[in-house]
C-alpha cells in the first residue's frame, strides 16, 4: 500500500522514529503471493489485520500525518 510515495512500512518506521506508538506491520505485501502459494492463509490474514490496524490508528489519531507534513516541508 502506498500513499504519496510512502509505503505503509515507511510511515510506520517514521512514526516509531518520532516515538509514536503505532501498531507494527506484519510481513510485506510482496510476501503475500508466496504465502498464498504455500497455503499460509493465516499469515495473509495477519498481514491484512496489521495493515488495517495501522490505517485505523492513522485515521483516528492524525498524529503521523502531522509528523509527515512537517517532514515534507523540511525537505
């Protein structure tokens, strides 16, 4: 998942760098096809749940958005 050139993983890493207590990612999107081929559907489900938790956190708090906006003005 990408938003304005930032992957969800990059957003989480940036938030943690600023001591924001955001949920962690689980795997990467590129892992999903491999997990599917291997029948690891629980892994896919955990990955999707983690993504949804992160998105919901961002939606409810808006904290990370403020951090990223500040960073973009500095660059």
